[in-house]
């Protein structure tokens, strides 16, 4: 299902990671895919409350947890810059879909990074 919200469709996810050669593009691409898939799930499921949103964001966070090994295999890691960039994009997604008071730490509560 393609994303219908134009603010999301036009958003450059993980922009700062793409700009830094420390983060391999082929792994960052997978992170971008996780975030796009999260948006597609939100549009399809249309969560009506925080609990429903957190189910979706925490599932996406678990995917990022698995991606950490790929960063490490490529000589990189999800460290401070990456953590902040990923968290900001989770907040962008939540706020764009109407959850403007989203607590970033709750959105990514299951993170290992």
C-alpha cells in the first residue's frame, strides 16, 4: 500500500545517516524501509489511541534492533547520532499522523540501541 500522506511521502527519512559515510547506505536503506513500512501500517490500521500506536512503533523498533547487527557487520553501529536521527523520525511519523504529543521514549521503548 503506497503512502497517501504527502508530508510523509516527501520526507527524507534518516537524512543525517545518508549524509555521513560512517553509516553504509545499504543498511540505512533497510532502516528507511522500516520507517516507510511503519507509515504504511499506520495508514492501513489507523490506530485510534496511544496503545494501538505503540504496538506499531514498538514492532518497528524491534526491526531496528535486528538491524543493529547489520550495521556492526558493515563496520558501523547505531550510536548517538543514529539513535537521535531514528528517534526523531519516529516522532515525525507519530506527530504527522495526529499523535502530536507523542513521547519519543515510549514510541521506541523496546530499543536495544
